[in-house]
C-alpha cells in the first residue's frame, strides 16, 4: 500500500515499477499499455491532492537521480533527483537555484509538475526555471520539448508523460542576509511593503491572536562572511509537536507555541540552508494563488469568516508572493500573485476549514495550488485558466489514450 507524506492519502496499486533509467521508464509504459492499464508517475509523495493516486500502476521515479551536465547558467538533471541533492551538487560548483521552496525533500519532476514556488515578488517558481525537458509519452516514445509546448510541461500535473530529464536555469551562488520581525498584519501584507521589496520575503499570520511575523532576505554584499546560523527548526518542531498534541485538547494554546522564531532575529548564509524547513510538521495543506492586489482584503475576509463560523485556524497561515508565470496551468499564470497557505495539524479534520478557505479565496479570484487539498472540478479550471485549451491540445498529442490519467485528473481536466 502507498501513502503520501502527510498520511492523508493512500492507494493499492496493482503494480509498482521503479525504473533505473529512461529505458526502464519506456519499458514500464509499454508494459502498462500491453496490459491495458493506466500508469501514474510519483515522486516523493508530498502532495495532498490525489494527483499520484492510482489502483493501476505506480511509476516510482525515485531512482532516476543524478546530475547529467552543469554549465555556468544551467543544469541538466535526472527528474527524480531531490532538491536537497540538487542544492548540494550546485553549491559544489558555486551555483544555486534562483528559487528555494521551503522543502528540499521533493523531486525535481514532482515539484515542477505542480508549479512549486518559493517567495519573492521577482523570482519565478521552479516551473519558470525550466529550459527543456525529456519525457516518455503515452506511446512509450522519448521526446525532448523546448518550444511553445514547454508552457504545458511547466505545470504538467504528471498528465503529459513521465519526465526523465529536466534542464533548469541556475545562478551564481550568493549569501542571503535574512531577518525576522513581528508587525501589524495589514502593514506587512500591503502592496509595496515587505513582501514586495526584497529578494525573498514571507509573512506568517497567527489568526486567533491577530499577530504576524515577517521574514525577509536580500543578497548580502560581496565579500561578506556567513554568520553562524542558529537553526530553530528542531525547537520549532518540538514546540509544534507539543502544540499539536496540546492543540487537540486545549486548542487556544497551539498558536502561541507555534510562533517560535526561526533564526532568532537574523542570519546570513546560502538560501538553501536558511529557507528550507528541515523539520516540517506533518500537516495537511491547502494553498491558494490570488491576484497580488487582493491579498489584504482576502486575509481579513478569511479571518472574519472563520471567526463567524467558530472555526479555529490553529497553525499559522503562510503568505508568500511571486511574479506572473508563463506555464499554462500554473496557478500564477499571467498575474503577479500572493499565495495563502493554510495548514491543519494532524489528528484534526481539515474539511470544514479548508472548505471555507476554498469558498472565500475562490471568490477573491484565487486558484488552488495543485498539490494542496481543493475541490475544484474542470468547470472551475475552465473559468480560471485561459490557456486550458492549449494544455488539452498538448495532452491529446502526448497522451491521446490517457495512459497517464487517474480519477483526479479526470475531475480537474476532464476526460
Ligand atoms: C513539507 C512540505 C513543504 C512544501 N513546501 C512547498 C513550497 O515551499 N512551495 C510549493 O509550491 N509547494 C510546496 N509543497 C508542495 C510540494 O512541492 C508538491 O507537493 C510537490 O509536487 C511535491 O513533489 P513530489 O516529488 O513529492 O511529487 P509527488 O507529490 O509525488 O507528485 C506530484 C505530481 O508530480 C507528478 N510527477 C512526479 N514525478 C513525475 C515524473 N517523473 N514525471 C512526470 N510527473 C511526475 C505526479 O504524477 C503528481 O502529479 C510542500 C509540501 C510539503 C509536504
């Protein structure tokens, strides 16, 4: 039996293939086709939506790892490589990814396929860094894609083929100088404020107390030395673990305990060492991409609606930003975006809160993060994504028989 990282999803595939190379992927797709079965690629299983769930064949891509080639501005890697391995390999060459999501346990293919982002008004998601991909299509053939169809693959949802190699843009390594400071939510969320002025910035909101904490960072001056980083992740994780246990009994305590600072004020170091949460709590999440201008009002509306319904938002709400994306199904497609992530501690039923979040943030023009929990169907996707027809055209070309479909993709994309 397969379960995802948070434990919220499970399935019993009829078979699991774990190919070691591209030829193995081709053979697995051909085998599934011979048996008339569908096949779903899966990475590190960090998604909370059932994108990778199947009763047919699971294609575990975790052995497709390693760097194929590195240049001064690009890297070609096998698609199952984790971000942790990629950060380490690039650092050895004095290079780095421009964007650093807060997890490094996910695979490059899984991250790209759901549009995984970091937080910076000018820094695009991992999907935006893609230069070319190699994939095995629904007929079992290898294709290299670098033309206009790449905008379908930038957020392909595993619906277009099995990515085997990805070429990504990279930048020279640099040190980031980061700070954290509490503030008033409306000031921290305002347009032109802390979220928009820095290379990297995020805001954590504590809905029950109305408090907020901003974190931001900029590239430090050339020649500056890394400051010793006092990582608070273990402390935060321990605090959050107790909060989770306590939260079920005495829920008002939880936000107070979750609020532990991350670096104890400020720190300097490589972004992948500072920004990755090394001890994430196993929460379920839902995350929504809103037009940047709608952020402040949407947060106020959400807090008021949760309060009115007596729903507690126990875990901090994480607010991040990003520029407009070109990926046809990227939730930030065509508009500067503010992301609102709501998490639910394990052992609690996230259904009522996540349902409310979906209602309020859809009304505010939001689109769900594909990896988070959401209840969108093709009807909402058609309304929200002007380039869906182009995505479907590429899907018809690469997977006319829907070898890579599952029930969830049928729901959000149609048959
Ligand atoms: C603790 C935690 C922190 C997170 N932080 C962030 C964050 O900072 N920013 C953000 O945007 N998201 C974040 N996420 C969401 C996460 O990035 C996505 O769930 C991502 O898709 C996970 O990658 P994965 O390797 O686990 O992929 P999976 O969840 O296994 O799969 C995701 C999708 O990718 C497809 N896929 C996997 N491998 C391939 C392949 N080789 N070819 C084609 N398709 C493939 C699958 O079919 C599926 O559709 C976080 C999630 C967690 C649990």
